[in-house]
């Protein structure tokens, strides 16, 4: 396989809004069953495939508005239909949408307004119990915890298009055999993507330990767990390009597991940490009038993602004012000919965009 080809794209899935109604017409092509229902009664589907001895559990959309990794799952399924060699060594158990209520309403939380990634110990929510039951019954050798990260994350001065993490298993963030295996797996993905266009846009996610987070909990239970965070690629707010990189990350990780060929853990430690260094828009040296006084400052705007019908709209909202020299903008318009405007927080975002015809 050409590791960076994009021919394996499930064309029925696109954009940021992905919920059960989008994936259910596709499930008949795979070995899928309903393993439970959400707090609001929506079905939670599971796909099983492969006959190998090594088991990999994957789940996506634990946060309902994080859909890129779900698109990439169905891209992976297309690939595995065309090349079944991995399935001779591996067994996969995949929950494509763990939080169908949040997916439907395009929110991080479930129907009870609970973050499922803070429910690993108490298991108060039915979705958390369904995932834990699948974990216990399937008894995976590896786990893939799949998420989207916000556009605020960057690596150096570039967007963090992909972030990887071998979660901590204790508060001291030590490395035991289990976490080392997860780190070697992350390193294999990082190394495999070095010839891609995002070689310098791959970050290492924060490893602060939280026992209520599912990845940390599974790592603590002795299952090497890999966190993959899909992020922003230049001019790709619908994350159609990012999904290709995530798909390739899946294939690289599964190939490493299937062949027991892993990169050295030192490579994992060389992955630069991602940082919160981006706004969607940064306007440099903007002149504005505040209480009758003309001032100059940088202005940052951040997109708020709003569900309108079945589409996600991106509404720019005010984020910051001041010296943003250490912050980058995914979009940095030329403000040289911008006239001073009256500064009001609730209006400043739209004032700037309208003034520049953006």
C-alpha cells in the first residue's frame, strides 16, 4: 500500500456532522451488531472482523462532536475489504460511535450532559458501561482511543494535524511495560508519517494522569492504549484531508501490531509536545476605538461550530485582544487598510470580518 494514498474514502461520509443516521446504511456490509443503547435510547453499534490471535479494540466519537476518526474508521474498513492480510493476524472490535446522543446534537457530552471521558471509574453512564463491557469481554491486546482536537493546538508554528499519546497509568507518569508498548506503537505511527506532508505537524498530547479518563484507565488495567487526536490541516475545516492522515495512522499502527515491528520508544519521546498556540483568525496591529481613545492591538477570533439542520456552520467569535505575538492564526488577513472601529467584545468579530469582506 502506498501509505499516503487517499483512494480508500467512504464517500457516503463527509463533513463534520456524522451521526447514526449516516453510518447505519453502511453497516450491512460488515459484521455489525447493536451492543446496547444510549441514555436517550439510540443504538450503539459494534463491528467485528478478523480471525487473528491479536485483538485490537477501537472506539470513536466518545465525544459526539469529534467525528473525523469515525470517517477514517470507515475508510479503514474499505481498505480491509480490499486487503485482508492484516485480518489474518488481527481481530478488530470497533465501536464507530460510542456517544450517538452527542453525535446527533453535535456536542461533546451525552444526553445527560456528562463527558464520557470522565466516567471511567464510576461508570455512571450507560455508554461508559457498554464500552467497559466490550473491553472486558473482548479482552484486547491493544486499544485505540480516537478523538478530535481543537484548532488551537499547534506544533512549533504549524497546526497539529495529528497528536499521539501513550496515556499515563499513574500520577507520576512512569513507563512500565504496558505504557512502553503504547509509546512504541505511537512512535511507529510518527515514524511512518515522516515522509508525509504532515511530518512537522504531529504532536504529542499532554500526558497528565486522570484515572477517570478512559485511556488512562485502560492503560492502568494493563492494555497498551494509543490515543489518536485528529486536528487541523491548512484550509481543511471539514477535515477531509485530516481523515486521510488518520486513516494512514490506523494502517501504520495495525501493521506494526500485526508484524510485531515497533519503533524505539526514544522516538516517542522525540515527538514535540503540542501546545495551545493558534486562533482561527489573528489580526495584527488592528486600530480600534475604546471609550473614545484610539488604540492598537492584535485581535484573535475563534470559530464556534454550530449545528444548523444537518450542516456545521463556523461562526467566528471574539477570543482575545492584546499582544498575540506568541500566537499564530490559521488565517491572518492583511489589516493595513482597515479603518479603526469601535471595540465591543460581542460585536468585534463580525466587525473585523465585515470590514475585510471575510
